[in-house]
């Protein structure tokens, strides 16, 4: 896909996420792998609802910033996902409300932070790791991602928000939406005795759709 089409797609999906209240103010960021192995990245301090395709940050295949505005401060986080998940073609990070709530609750399971309530949560998101709190932009965040060794396509950053990597931007957005909706369901169901999918049901989904789940 050409750079110009990728730029349009980034702005389209960023606007959609912003308009639906999934990330507000100047929060959230997106990166997409380009045909030449570089990256297009949303700039720092800019609302996802007001992106200019011509001003997106452009990196070459060696990781050098070659054009556009200064990139998001979360570049180390994005880079760590691309380094450890070779299939990743896009990374989306938001501050979506229900996912942030799960990242703060003390009872959230660090190994499986978003419960597998539906088949689509398993298919599109997989098992979600909860990472410790880091100051935004801290390089330690990237090291925590590398510590997962590519085993997770989605994480919750404690007291911060979700991050999802997927094969392309549309898939990453869909996975992010599924993560947020599942987090919302988990909070709505708290205290009701509702049961997530059991191990056998998860195994059926994993086998049919070849999902990473360990």
C-alpha cells in the first residue's frame, strides 16, 4: 500500500476512534509499517481527531526520522512491538475508559488482564498482559514489551491504557475495539457470577482460528 493511502487510512481511523470517544484530547497514537520497512506515526501533542496526513511522522527502515512533525513520545513502545512481533504491520495505543479502569483495579490478573468473555475476544485480541506503571515515554515500557518476547499482541499499561499490534491498521483498530468492549463487559458483569469461556471453549476457538493463546 502506498504511503499516501496509509496516511489517509491513519487519519480516517484516528478520526473514527476519536469521534466515538475511545481516546480524548491529544491522547493516543498510531503507527503503521510502510512498504519500504519504515513507519508512519502520529505526531506528539496532536488530537487523533485533527490529524493532517501530510504532517505524520515518517521513519525510514533504519528507524531514522526523515520527515513530518515530531513523533509521539511513545515511539519506544511502538518500536518494541515491531521488534518482537515480526508479523505486526500496525500498532494502536489509546486511553479508552474501560480498559484503563481494568488496568487500575488491584484484582486484575497480570497474566490475563481482559477475561475471555466471548469468542471474538479470543480471536481478535488474544490473552492480554498487564504491564507495570511507567511514566509516558519511559524506555522501561519498551523493555517490558521486549520481555514478553512477542507472546502477546495486546497489553494494558497500568494506570495508562491499552496497546494492540496486528497485521495491518484495520485489524489493529478492530482488535482495540474488541478489547475495549470486552473490558466494558467485564466491568458490567462484576459481582454477577457470570462465567468467561472455559478452557475447552477457548481451545475450540484457538484451534479453529489459529489464535496465539498460551
